[in-house]
């Protein structure tokens, strides 16, 4: 994940899950990027750091592209994906994700 892909503020997100077989459920979200273009994103990983929960999303139509990391915040029982604007926070969470991705790659080799 070499690109510094910050997002500004909260992202416009729609959960596209159906109520079908939960063993194979894919968490798909429509995320509007800063150019106003909607992309189907799939949540592939979540992790915690400093009492915050983060989600890694990949473009459903381009899974080889770099992932995007969002902070998950809850308000009134609903979860929201929020872009990371703080450089120190961004550096911390990308470092954690890169370590996890490297371990995953080593285990799958």
C-alpha cells in the first residue's frame, strides 16, 4: 500500500448486503470518492489500534489496486466509515496493515 490515499471527512457509504447465507456473505459498500465517482468496495480486513477500529476495503472491480483504510466509528448503534485525515494516525495504521499483509503473504507462500 504505497499510495497515501487519504479521504476527506466521512464517506458516503451504503451497505449492499442481502440477508442470505451468512457463511459466504461479502461486505460490499458503495463509496463515493473525492471526485464524486461511486466505487463498489469490499471490506477485506478489520483491525484495532489505540482503541479505534479500522477497515481495509478493496475495489470490487479492481482487487489488485491498493486498498483504502477507513476508521470505523459508531453513532446511535450505526457504523460509519470515516476517512483518516491525521498524518500520524495514517502512518500508524498503514504500518500496522503492511505488517499484517506481509505476514499473510508469508503464510500463503
